[in-house]
C-alpha cells in the first residue's frame, strides 16, 4: 500500500499562519514540525555527500503525488542539509514557480491569482525564490527574476540554492525532460565555481531523499547555445536518475544505464 502522509493540524497551525501572512520563518524548523511523527518516517540517505563547509546548487527530481505534496521532500532535504552543515549558510533557498498557469476560464481568473498570492506569501516566509511559469505568455519576463536569483550565488558567501529542473512531476513519477533553458540556468547558477549536489526523491516503504556526490557541471564552451542547454540539463538529470530506482529513469533510461557515461 502507498503511504499517505498526513499533517498534524494543531502542530502546524502556527507555521501555517506565519506562511499565509508572509512572516519570515525557517524552512528547516517548520519542516521539522511537518515531519515530526510522520508515518512511515521519511529518511535521508548518503548525507555524507552534503558539503559541510562549501556552497553548492542542489538539483532534485520533481516528486509529488496525491497524498504526498512536494513540500514533504523539500522539508526532508532542508533538514538533512542543515544537520550536516558545519557552518553558515545552513538554510536552503529553493526555487519555484510564482504561480500556477491556467489557459482560460475560472482557473485563469480565480485560481491563478490565488496561487500567485499564496505562493508569494510562502516565498516571503521561507526565502523561496520565484520564477514565472514556463509558458509562451511569459517568455522574456523571467530576466529580472533570474538576475535576482543569480545574485544569491555570488559574493563572499554564496547561498544554498535548490531547484527541480523538470518544473513538474513526470508521468508515473518518472523523470521527464526539463523545459528549454533549464540547462543554461544551471550553468549560470554554478558559473564554473559551485558544484551540483544531485538528490533523488522516491519512495520504497517511506519517502527517501538520496544524496549523490557533488560534481562540477562542465559543458564545452564551443557548443551552440541550444547544445549547451541540452547537454547541461542532460548531465544533471542523469546524475539525479542514478540516485533513483530504475522504474523512475523515464526518458533517461538508456543513458542512466550506461555506466561509462561521464557527468562531470
């Protein structure tokens, strides 16, 4: 039977209120409240791969299903990283869409503005970084948001940034192809300096966050822009896929299965 993770309403009332009001909070502290008493207990594997002192960019598969929202995996990763880090920063700053996009009807006029409001409040509360939905309507609108996110990876003490390149969960929870531009965004985030920390989220008898070894995202500079984009995102998705059960390899099945493939 697939486990159904449930929330403790009394325990989460104050964190929920803070999030809805956009009051600054800790994603690690509130994540611990979410996971406290969860059954079956969620687990983090291979946490020794988390860099203790140096910054990184975390890349993870997008994983959610009915009965298990994406926030469970976010909480599990944030807690594991904060426990493993020996110095600041310890808190993750995740990247997510600023709203859900609907093409027409009630979704367009009611649901989309509501998600924009609630996601904005949650972003303010937990220091989450937002981007416009990846649809033609918003093409060209993401540049200011991208510059703002990139600023967090520069400076004397870069922050810890985490994102799911796919932007959505694939069919049957398997890996799917990220949108165009995801690879170039990852290259900008790492800027030949920060390593990628791959994480595979999946379930066996419980929710698992499997941390892989960090690697440098190296893509030849003589490739075209489109080739660099595809090559970068392919390398990252294969690194994530190697941390997942075979049934979740999806469109990267053949490449993940090739043990001779180099990712760094």
